[in-house]
C-alpha cells in the first residue's frame, strides 16, 4: 500500500455550512437505521431553507403504518409505500437500507435497475463492497458506501464513508448529507470494516461502562436515574474534550491532581486490567469484522 493512501490519514469532518440543497432522496428499506437517518436529517433541516423530499419504501405493513403515522414525515415525503421501484424513480439520491442478504433479491426486482440508472447510490449495507453493487447496476461508478452509527437519530452519528469512485461533486454531496446527522470520516473501502468494528466496540464499551457505573453508584446510595444522568453526561463531556480540545494525555493530566479521586480511580481500573481488556475487545471486534467479510474489510 502506498505511504500516502487516503486510508492512512482519515479525515474527520465536523458539520459545516453548505449552499442550499434541493434533493429528492429515496431510502429503500427504511427500517431501523433508515428511520434513524431520516429522523436526524428531518430534525437538522427542519428550520433550514434546504428543499429535501423523501421517498420511502418498506417491506412490511407494520413499517408502512409506522411511517404513515409519523407527523414529521407527512410534509416531507413524496412517496411512502412498498415499491422500491417507485421510490427510486422519484429520487436523485438513493440510499440502500435493507438487509445485506437481500441485495440480490432487491436489485433483481423488475424495473429497479432502470430506476437506479445514473443516480447516486449510497449503500448502508455492512459487508457488501461497492464493486458488488456496481456490477449489478451496469458497472455504475456513482456508488458510495456509508456506515452511520445509531446516534444519527439525534444528530450525533460518526458516519464512516468510502467514496473513492465518486467525482468531487458527488463526494461532497455524500459528506454534506451525513454531516446533517453528525460527523463524518472518509476512509478507503479496504479499511471500512475495521473502522466499523472500532465504532461498534466504542458503543459496546459505552453500554458496559455506563451500566457498571450506575450499578456501582446504586450500591453506594445514589438513585439509578441520578446515576445514569451523571454517568451519561460525564462520559459525553470527557469524549467531547477529546474532539480537538485536549489530547488523551492532557485530559488525564488535568484531572489527576496529587492524591486525587480521579488518579486513584484510574489506578483501580488498571488493577482490574480494564485497559488491556478494552484493547483486546477492540482487536477482537476488528478480527470478527474481517472474518465476516472473508478475511478483508472491503
């Protein structure tokens, strides 16, 4: 690999002001993640002058009812139904949000390949390389791969983007769209699985850490709701400080006064081998992701 590849120096992009957008966006398979993205984008653009219209397709009647009853969706959609072809036909940008194993079934639907022709395709499908999607669409070069996180629904996602085949205009549009729901990080597709695994490990760590902090707090007399609110905000504030404000070493040093509570808590965590346990969990997640994709990330 070249010493100057995009993947070795991934760039995190904070949300930025962009020119007004007029887009028609389809989400094929608007399930859990599709709905999270939809919610985040609707919230982020609600008071803006961006003209975004959505076409949403789902498989089940229950999902259809859920979307049709959502008051936020009503005024921003031009189609909500079970037809992938109709949703794609009405749109400029198409997000693939169905389950990865459904790819062949969905793309083989009569009329869908024609409806997707020449459109910008954004795949949210874990483990499915862009070349596989491109091959099913007459070798289209307008295919990007994005792995957002659950925080998209509250505009706190870290979306991992692989878009090497896109031209500059399309790439900028993909970045802009996912900046509406949080931050973005551009990586090479060869490493997208590893980045996804690290993201998953971070979410796993947050759940375990918050749960353990709350249990320990309750055992020492703090109510569970108070402990959860305290833990969530402290985890958030510490993480926020690491986003360009302080280094890990600087944050640790600033909190570690002589004979202080924080440094003693850190030493207790080290006695419990928490640090190597976390590193091992991250490495296991990356190796697990590679195993799912047949030994490589792409």
